[in-house]
């Protein structure tokens, strides 16, 4: 029976951090189930889930403690379990593009929370629009929608919500997810 561990790491960005983590996983017979790694400012952030035998995961945790002391990384670990709550749900992709302003991300996440729809993944990015240099926001998320929800009604409510906030958006099923 596999054990699961979620790891978050924050470190000053430099080459080799991803290699450190993937090497520790491989050296301890752990499988990386899911991961996100990105540079934010001068910091490298990691969110990762691994699985393995109880013994392998324990060895992985000890290796992380050594890495934390040796490299000065800030590391947080938590034991978890596999997520089996998606049986009666369909994953949908949400994309929003708009002029950037404070509160857009909160407004979109509140819309789905008010519908009792779980956000599985949320990624945002800002950029300057070509020609005008206006600050733009792109929000991509995956939400899990219960089969009990009428998709046509939800999509209509979401489009009305987005029109009111002047957001360009899509809500589409993720293909190949059935």
C-alpha cells in the first residue's frame, strides 16, 4: 500500500533545485505523482506530491531534512492520501483574460465556490498587452463539476457574470477526461 507526501519548498532561485528533488525521489524509490515548479521573483517555488512504500517515503522525508539543512531551503511536508473524490465529477477548463485589476481572481474563485464547485488547479499570469502596454491578466483553472449540475445553466450564469465584470472567458470540458 502506497504512502503519499505533499512537499512545498521555497528557495532562492539557482540551477539544480529541481534536480535535487527529483534525484531524492528516484534514489528513495518514490514516484512523483504531481508537481508544480516555478520562479517567482528571485525565488524558486515547488509544490510536489510523491508516493511510495511507507519506508521509501520516510527515507525521502529524512533526505529532505538533510537537503534543507545543507542548502537552506524552506521545506514543509505533510502526509496525505490519494484523492478519490472525483467519481461523480467532470473536469472543466476555465480561462479568463482581462485587463488586470485587484480582485478579479477572488471574484472568479468566489463564483465557483458559491456554486459548490471545487477548484482543482488555478494558475495566473500577468503581462503587458502588445501596442498599448496595458496590464493584462490570464487566469487558467480546472474545476470539477458534479454530474448533478446543469452545465448549460452554469455556463450561462458564468458568461453573464463575466460580461458584468468585462472578462473574456471560456468554460469547456477537458477532452479525454471521461
